[in-house]
C-alpha cells in the first residue's frame, strides 16, 4: 500500500529505533500531534468503545479534507491518537479509507504495547474509519 508521505516518514523514524522502550517514548511524544477535542465536547458519540482509557475522537470534513480531533486521559493513548492524526489528517476521505491499520505493525509500535492497548488502537482506527464513511454518505 502507498502511504501518505508524512506517514512514510513516521514509519521510517520508528523503524530506525530498535529499543521498545524508546519507541514507547516516541509514542508519548506523538500526543502533541493531536488537535485537542475539549473535554466538555466528549460524549457517547465521540467515545472510543473498547479502549482501556477514556478516549474520544471527532472527525469532520473541512474543505474536502478529513480532520480528526480527540483526547484521552492517558498520554499513551493520546500518543497513539497522534500517530493516527498524522496518518489521516488532511487526506481526502477516499484516500483515508484506503489506509489499513497494518502501518502500526510496520512501525513496530504494536510489539511495544500490551494486548489491550493494541486492541484499543484498533478500536480507535475502526471508529475513525466508520466516522469517515459516515461523512462520505
């Protein structure tokens, strides 16, 4: 699959790091990439069901491009959200929907996460894709 340039660069950056703890630190740093969804905007509609933490995403189209905002009560989850933000923000919906969660495996981050966190990332990915499909309809 062909990934957006910003995601290719991020995958390569993570692949260059062999230490799992250092990769986790990098995930924590990705939390700053999230366009913050204010806590008072969190609702059942924005909640990521199946995530170990309290996590929320909101997906809109802005000038024909996907824009994700979100937040979580865990910096690790917010970092995973930041990675997803880099992967998708600014894409056309059709382009975003081509994305597979396999990129996280290629980055090597799933090996560094507990099974429940990996599952939470997948739930986050699936929710964002569902929201994008809803915008296209």
